[in-house]
């Protein structure tokens, strides 16, 4: 059944009861997911601020993590967009360690090259999350060890 | 080649970053799990765990995709990557959505959690308050009980110590409680004889008083200073000023009454005596004036009558007529003399006398006649009476008047008791003459000392006997008390003060009541 569904998805001419989803829809769905992710991180950042949790170092680090994730989403969203703009001949060679890119051919190539380094944002973002949780965990342990009056 | 740049740095960052993402995301999950374990009830940590898990899923899907892509391309397997690529992208997209959805969902959860925490705090506060109240309950009960006891004692002292009767009745006017003054007034020794046994209405002398009182209580809820006559256990009557309120609970009507009754019997008797004394004083003043005005013409009439009698020998018509005039003139003079005695207009010769001897002398005069009339004489004379300074003849006249009145009150046969007593301080002597006659109605008791008041048929009495007696006793600074019950008899008591010092001859012309002319 799954095979028939997957098979039919590539043959739009035979679909009467449902609409077909050709290639760009996947990118659009992915881009919308980035927007949704960024928006949720924005809401979380605001919520932490409004509840004054960001006064605590642990939550403050998590807040920073949210901001970095927002930035990462912006970068990746832009990266996907720029990737669609550059032509295949800007990348030269087989896609391995030796592949090169012609940055001088188009400004988009430069953006593409920079935006491809998105891990420089998402790794610090998740690092901040880990540090924040670690700080909260230590805080909880310290509180648990404090003798009750 | 000079315009191209290597993609190796991008590849390096991509692979290393992906690996770091996987490691760090699992580290985040680990810390989040520790937090949940440390505080399982904290919804925030649950969210953090879900968030971290979703991020781990995102990191794994993305990193696996990126690393696999690089590996497959390095292994010259681009076709495989092309086949896997859609699934990697779809899972990656799904991971974004899950992370975002968890975050948004948590906002709602947090609101609910906040409300629950508030309720929890409120419950904890309430629990602490209940614990505190429980701890303090016993001491509070003790404290309140002591306060109540103090208050009860305070009001009990007021209740029991009152000199006036205080009573509490139920809805049917039965006694629920009464103080000692009330018990004494009503002639009872113990509350048990009264409380729950008798009702207040049974003590009223006049049923109409009771009916009117209860009606007013029902209508107005209270009565103030109502004059009532109550009858005590021994039959004596009390005059009371009664104030009472009705208890009304609003649903079942009157549930009881509380009241205070002030015994004003002594005060009323005193007022009556004063009124009587005042009235007799006025009558005495009038009588004195009349007696003096009549006495002189009567003297002249008697003198001339006696002169004419000498000139008219006995047996003649004129002599007989003059005798009749003389007789009636003498009767008038007797009345006038009695009036003067009542008004204390005659001289008294006070000497030390033995009251018992006076009584016995009078009794010896009447005893024979009483014996014939089937009247029993009973005497109870105190042998230790002090000597009085008084006009013995006039005192005997008083005793004679009282004994004759007692005799006339007993229609056929009966007993007359004469007793003499002295008070514990030896300051007065009481001579009581009690008969078992018909008694005197209440409405006439106040009039018996009035001059010319008599219940005897015309011609049988002048109505001056008690008036004269009253005047004589007043002249001796004493008093006459009369107690009578219709059908059971009367008691007249003469109370004379014991005076010391030399006897004096009195020529008092003052009126009864002590008013001087």
C-alpha cells in the first residue's frame, strides 16, 4: 500500500481525488518549517523574558541559545534560497574534499559559501542549551542539598 | 583556478558541526532527564526534556543526513544519496516542526501549570492554617471556656445577689430559674420546689392582672413597672412592680420570658399609713374645731336645763321633758368629748404602768359577759414586759374598745386572743387582740379609723371607738395596726414605745398624726 502511494505520487496524471505535489513544494515546506522553528524560538525567548527567568544564568543561556537558533534559521533559510539562485557550473569538480567554487562569478556564490557555514551558529546554539541545562541542574542539586529550615 | 575557492572548509565545518550537534543534543537530553528525575513534579523540566529530545531528533536527522551525504559522495555513491535525500529532508523538516510545536504547546501547559501551582500554594496555605488552628484549638477552647465561666459567674452574682426578684420563664410561663430574693418573696426555700414545677401565673392574686400582663408581653414584647399583686406560698400578698421582656426567636413565637419584680409592699403600706394619718389629722383638726364650738353651747344648755329641773318638781310634765333634754345634751357632750379624745384635745396623765395589769383589769371586766356569750378568752402575756409611761385609764379604754369590737365581730361563738410581747431590743411593747370573727373587707380597712365610720346598725354605735383609740395611741407616740381576712378574723395590734425618764402630765391639744394646732 505504501509502495502504491509512493508510486502514485510520481504520476500526477492519474490522480483525480488528490492534488499532486511536485518538486518545489518540499523546499517550501522546509522553508516554512524554518520560519515556524524561528517563530517558536522567538516566542520562547519572549516568554523567558516576560517570566523573568532570564535573570537566572541557566535560563539566560537557554535564551541565548534561542536567539542563536533564530539566527541559524535565518541563515539556513537564506542559504536554501541562495542555493536556488546559483548555477551548477559555479561548483567545479566532483563533490568531495577537492571540490571548488567560483566565488567571482556571482555575488550569490559568495553568500552561498558563507551561508554554508551555518554550523558555526547552530553548534554554539545547542552548546548554550547544554550549558544552560547544566547550570539549572546544578542549581536544583544545590537547592536539594540545602537543609530545610 | 585562481577565481575558485575550495569547498573543503565547508565540508569540514559541516561534518564536524553535525557530529558536535549529535553529541551536544544528547548531552542536553541527559541534563534534562537529570532535572526531571530531580524534580519530577516540575512541568518545566518535562518541557525541557521534550524540547531537548526533539532537538536531538532534529540534530540526529540533520547530522546523519549531512554526514551520510559526504560519505556517500566520497564513496562515489551519488545515486544512493539522491534516493535518501528526500527522506533526510522530510525528517529534518518534521524535526523543526516538532521542536516548534513543543515550544508553543508548552506555553499553554505552563499557563495551566501556573494555575495548578497557585492552587497548590493556596492548598498548602490552607493546610498550614488548618494545622495551626488544630494546634491552637485546644488552647482556644480552654480560653473561651474560661471567659465563658467568668462571664457566667459575673452574671450569676448579679442574678443571685439582687435584692429584687429576678426570674426566667419558659414559653408556658413555667419557672426555669429564679434568684434567692424571688424564692424568699414567694415563700419557697429551694429552687427545686418552684423550677419546672409551678408557673408564674399561679402567683397572681387577680387573674385579670396576669391576663393583661401576658397579652401586653405578646403584643409589645415587654412591660415596664407594672403594678401587680402576688400571693406567696403562705398566702400573704406582695405588691410588686414588675418589668418583663418576652423572648421571641422569630419562627416559633415566644419561647420564654425574663423579668424583675420589685417588692414594694412595705413602701405601699407606708404610703397608706401616711395617707391615713394625713386624713385622720385633717379630720382631727375639723373635729377639734367643731367640738369646741359645740361644747360651750352644750354646757349652757345643760346648765339651764338643770336650773329648770330644780324649779320643776319631779312627776310634772315639764320635769320629764327637761330630763329628756338633759339626757340628749349629755349624749351630745359624750360625743363631743370622744371627738376631743380622738383629736387629742384632752389632757393625759402619764404615769409608769404595767401593761399586763391594764390588760388583766379590762379582761376581768368583760370576761363574765364574754363567758355568757360563749366567747373564749385566750391570753398570752409576756411576764417580762418593761414598764411603760402612759395614761393607764386611756390605755384601758383603748383595750376595752378593741375587745368590744372583737366581740361584735364574732356573731355567735368564737375566740378572742390577747397577747403582749416586746421586741428584742425592748424598745416597744405590742398588745395584740385577735378574734375569729367575720373579718373586715379590704375596701373598708382603710376607713375603720375614720370618725363616725361604723358598720353597725344606726343607734348601736357612734363610730368613734376606733377613732378615739387611734387618737389615744397617737398621743402616746404609738400606732395601731389592723390585719384582717374576711371570714377568718381580724388582728388589732397596739404598739407602744418604751419611754424612759420621769412621767409627765400631758396637756396635748395636737391632732392625730402629730400636727399641732
